[in-house]
C-alpha cells in the first residue's frame, strides 16, 4: 500500500505485531522438531515453511528499527543547488543531471543523510547477528545457508571465474562508456557519474512512457498470453502523488490476486523494470491454485527472479527492439545493454563477497572493506558511508546471482527450440506457462536438471557477457 501511494507508512511493526504468533520461538521449535520425521513431499514443504518462519522471525526482531529507518528516509531532505529535495527523489534527479558538479552536490547531500542512518543500520545488523546465535547458529551466514538450502560461500567461489574472465572486457567497455557519457576516466568516476551514465537518456526516444504498458501487452500476446484477459492479474497504472515510480508486484493471493503496480516514466530502465516485474506477475498469476501454500508463496526465490530476468532481457533482444521500439540499428544500444548487465553481475558478485565478510567478521573495519571490495571489482570510487545502505537482508544478493545464471541457461533452451525470436512463438508461451504453473515447488537446480543441465552452469552467462 505504501509503494502504491495508498498509505503514507509501511507499518512493519503493526503488521508483525498482528501476526506475531507466527514468528515466535515456540512455532519455530515445533516446526524444527516436526521436520525430523517428515519425508518426501512433506519434507520439502516443511523445509520451505521453516525458512519462511525463521526469515520473518529475524525481520520481526528488527521491525521497530526498520520502521524508524523507513520514516527517516521518507522524511529526509537533501540540500543541493540552493534548494531542497526529498532524499529518495534526489536519486532520480541526480541520475538525470548532466553537470558533474551539480550531480556531485546532490550525491554529497544524500551521503550526509546515509551517514545519519548508519547508526540505526548498525544496530539492526548487530541484532541480526545476535538473533542468529540465539537460534543456535554459529553466525548469520550459517543460518541463511541452512534455510536457503544452498551453499552461499560455494556460490561466491563459482563466480570467481566470472570476475576474472570478464575483467578486461569490463574495464574496456565500461571505461569507454563512462568517458563518452561523463567525460571521466573510470577510476576517477564516482557512483553518481555511473548513475548518470546508465540513465542513458540518449535512447529515450525509443522508450516513451506512453508505449511501455502497450509493448508489454503486445509482447505477451505474441507468445499467446493475453494479459488483459488474465483477470487475476490487476494492472495498476493510475498516477498518484506518493506512488513509487518504479514498477513492482504484490502477490496478494497466489494465483487469484496479483497486483502489477506501474507508473511509467519512460527510458530503457523503466521498460526493463516493467518487464522484470511482469515476469513475476506471470509466474505468480499462472501458478496452479491447487498447489500447497508452500509451493505458491515460499520456496527458492531465485526461480521467480530468473523468470523476471527472462522477461526483462527481452528489452535487450535485437529482434524485440526492432518490432516493439522501431530500433532498426540496435548495435549501439545492445553494446550499452551488455555493458550494463556486465556491470550488474560484477557488482553483485562483489557485493556477495563483501556481505559474507560483513556477516562473518562483523562491523569493525566494514566501511573500508566495502570500499576496497567494490572498487576492486568495479574500479570507480565508492564512498565508505554506503557500507550498510548497499547490503541486502538475508543474502538476497545470492538469489539474484543464482537467478542470472538460471536465466541464461533457460533462455538458451528457448532459443535452441524456438529461435532468437522465441518471444514471438506460441510454443514458447505454452512452455513458459507450464513452468510458471509449478509455482516455486522446485529449486533452480532441479528445474535445470529437467532441461538437461547438471545444475547451475555459468558458461552460458559468460558467453552472453563476452559477446
């Protein structure tokens, strides 16, 4: 409701208090004990339920701090250029500001706000760490490796070849792009220069806001999926003053009530975000209603993120661009899109390494560690003050990374069967709906083995990035 602009507050505390009986130690201990005797499908369902209960038990512990942080963010303002901007809006203004020095002033103003939030965020991390031990784990890393059901540290090792093999390509492509857009050497650039570079307003003419939703509807139609007839997927396109301009999905009831909340702004990133969220909406909306609740709402979130990336990256497909944006010569945009994706993969691989160190070694030395790890992977400057603002709860960073690998493998399968323009084939739409109908019963490794892979394999992703 808060993101849709229908409520001023997120009210985490009120929500967790209302459903507190679900997130107490007695419930967790009961499910843990029950899991010892569960077998087969029941064992899988109990494992997903246990992960949900522990994850939300952790969030319940920090609910007051989360509410305080959110309210401070909403109320914070940034002084820049003789005026003031709301903290969140300042990020959008900054990314659109072509003048390096004006951008820098906004960036510094935002950093002052972030520095004021850091004590609350530190308290939140300490509470996460203490709660992990109270639950019987050696640390926060062991807790999430247990409930996620995959080796987070093993994923970090899997991604090392990606960081090593793409380094030279990244430095070349990213260096040229930042110089072209910002006039700076990559090592001299700051995060705000990179935000402006990737805003890429030179392509805005191909991505007008009035065509965003229409292009999504037509893309799904070409696969035989009629979004307008999917009465369980509700498109919220109304403009409201406090509505989050970034599209998101709220699975109110899976599959009966899925809200796709959008307020198109235009630009390539706006289209990509809309398609990403539509991937979630279709996945949840096509899930079989007769599946157990654990398979409709819980499970491996890498799966739904993978399907979301599959839709998102259509906006970087030459044939899709030609048909839906009129971009006949897409060479320049495709090089930009590949660089953008390469940046994200390297950034998240570095974030995972940093987050593992943060939750293993603690807060001491974390600001400098953050700066060192991120700059080693990305080259441009990172302020130490972002050492907690740039952290995802519950190692969700790992879910995104697994999803990127999964998406590349699934997309290769679709291309092998239906061609580069698979999104125009009804057979591809039928196949996707079959996958979506399974909800989140299976982990990405299980889905991939069913497609003939041994499991997660970074080779297809590396080939994409190096093209």
